C-alpha cells in the first residue's frame, strides 16, 4: 500500500470507531512487505526440502500407518503442528512455507485413514468438515480458498455416495442435485454473513466466510463444468492424449430419462431468479435490451441444465461486487453453452437452429441499443439517454468488415486450391471399424505416413515439413520420403504436413459429415485431395475401394 492509501485507511478506521462500527483500539493490520519473488523462491526451497522429509517419514512408518490408528495419530500431529506454525507470529518465512506441505501431508493421512476404515458418504462428509475446521483457524486467505474448494467437493461427492457410487453410476441427477444443494448452502451462508456478521465485531468471521465461500463456489463451478461435459472443439483439440481422454469422460447429461423435464425446468427457474436479482439491484437494467438478453439466457438455461445455477452465481456476484468470482462464473457459462454441441439427445440441426435464433435475437437487441431504442420500465431523466457518436458506429462497421474479410478471404483461398489443385488420392490405413465412426466425424489414418510423421517430429525443421510422393495412372499417391529441400525427380510432387497433437498429419486426421450418414462413409478407402505445386493440399472428399464417389 502507498502512503496515501495507508492514510486513507487510518482515517476510515478512526471514523468507524467513532461511529461505533469498530471496537475501540482497532488498528490497521500490519502489512506484509516481503517481496513476492522472495516468497516464491523461499516456498520453492521449502517444498524441495519437505519432499525428502515426507518420503523418509512414509518409508520409516509405513507399517504403523498402514494398519490400526497410526495414520490418525501421525496425521493429526502433523496437521496440528502445521496449523500452529502458520498461525504463529514472527515465524521465519522458510519455516512458514515448510508448514504448507506438512499441512497437505497431515490432511492426506487423515483422509487415507477415513477412506480405509469407513464406507459410503461418511469419509466424504468427515473430510469436508475437517477442511472447514482447518480453514476456520488458518489466517491465510489463499489456504482458506483451497480448503473451501476441497470441502465443497467432498460434500458433493458425499451426498452422491448415499445411494450411488459416483465413480461408476452414470445417473446425471446424483451429482447435479449435490451441486444444487451446495449452491443453496453457499447462498445461505452469504445471507448469514450479511445479516449476522455485518458489524465491526463480526468482521473477522465475515472475512473468513468470504475466503472459504470463494473456494466453495469455485468448486461448484468446476463441478457444473464437469457435469455438463466437454465444450465445443475442445475434444477435437485435445484428441487422444491423457487430457483428451479425461475430457471425453466429462459427459454426464444426455437429455434422456424422467429428469429430461425436471432438470431443464429447474435450470430455467434459477436463470429467472438470476435475472430478477440483477433487475432488483440494478434498476437501470429494466429496459428492453436487458430484458431480451435475460429471456434468451432463460431459454438457453432450459436447454442446458447446468447453465441456470451458473447464471445465478454470476448475477449474485455481479450485484455484490465479487468481480473475480463473477469472471469465473462467466467463463463457466461460456463453457456450458459450448458443451451444448455434444448433447446427443438434440439433433445437430436443432442445436444449430436454437443457437442461430438466440444469436439473431441478441444482434437485434444490440442494434436497438445502437439506435437508442430503449424501453425503460423504471423512471429515468432525459440526461440518461444514450449518446452514440460516429466513432462507435465506425468501430462497429470496421469490426464487421474485418470479420467478413477474414472469413471470405479464407473461403476464397480454399476455393482457389480446389479449382487449381491436382487431384490426388491417398489410401486409408485399416482401422478398427468400432472406432472408425465417432459421432459426426470419421477418424482418418493414411497409409505409409506413420514413420514419416515421427521422423518429421524428430527433425523439427523450420516451417512445416513436406513429404515427397509419386502418383500412378489412377491418381493414387505413394508417399516415398520426407522432403529434404533437394530438387524433385520427374513425376514427384510435394504434400504439406499439418501439426496435430504434437505430431504431423496429412492435412487432417478427421472427416466431418452430416448426422445420419455414417453408413455412407463407412465404405471409404481413399482420401481425395487437391494439391498445389508448392505442396499446399486440401482434403475434399472420400472415395470407395474402386475410387468411386461416395
């Protein structure tokens, strides 16, 4: 804090004591003036020193902690010791940072013992209570946030474990209900914070609630993201790596079952509550464009069950000035809207039509705003009318022209490549028919490319690598080698490789098609390309065993 900020805070504290909002003798908290690079390097050194100590402790007391009460005793001692060190005043920075991994080890040992000896929801609920207890006595806000995340996650999993095994049961109602209950707890705690601890004497409790509840609501957002599934294009970007496999597993809701009406209805009600909350606290929003946006989001929430709770969190945090959590909620809402693409209960055309109509309505509302056509439901003065200058209109027009130029420029380039490129056919490598079709696209693996792709990844030449190929009388390509930049022999031509997931592929590793046409493309044996003399290529179709058009 700068000196003017310190003086202003001292004045504010004095005024609050004079008004009776703070008890007499309240002083400004001592500011931690340690530079963050010093704290970071000290923490790094403490973690490096703690790892061998914890490994030695684990190996030396393995038999004691594996059975009986040893894990409880050791975990409790380490946990209490770590909390005491963090709470102590004037603790050396290295010792304080060393206590953080000890805190994790102590909590981990107690968690291990609880899950070893108990079953059902009991270990989750006890672990959640333990996290809340430790967070309540710790003085560090960032630790409280992390423990709030763990407490909320453990509570949700514990609720889901009453009648189901959340790891194997695919019923989407189990965890969704748990996250809704966690959301209700979060709202109730904030009501308690504002009604009971909204004075000087309750300020420390209110501050602790704020940190813990921040972690709590972040866990709810992460849980709803998990429940909604992967967002648009992320699965294709992550592909088959560890992150891709994990992301593809995030597909809880498919729109079927008796809850196909219950969950969307609840989501729409929560979105309606979010709109009402914002309109109540921000009267200036009571106008036609804002009401239109709210109606669009309510309709979308009715189609995406996870969106309604996130919108309620977003509205509450925006109205209460919690901008960081509101930003996280906005990101979660965007993720959930993107995940609508993968809801298999909806035909792709219906999903596209819904989003197109929503986008059209929002564009019309934006146009009304730019024209100043506002319908207020609250009183306003003439001075409140929006004034839009030529600069803002010019920026909107320039942005639109830029988008059209970039999009149509890319289309023109592809059209030129299709018109002027030479037709080339590349044979597809045999794949497992069960994995050939995945949703509305087909995975491609071209013959003869495997080792050359690895070789291109190893060499790491400047720019994109090219392969050298020849073509027989039918136009079928035979990939010969990786290009080394030397002149080509007669009959040879180049094909450019494209980076994908840390390796190189021939233009693309997927062929997208319309829903319901999987049987048509199942006969594909060749990929049809258009290739330019410089090696640029485009996949334009699939061909059958005799190069027939499919």
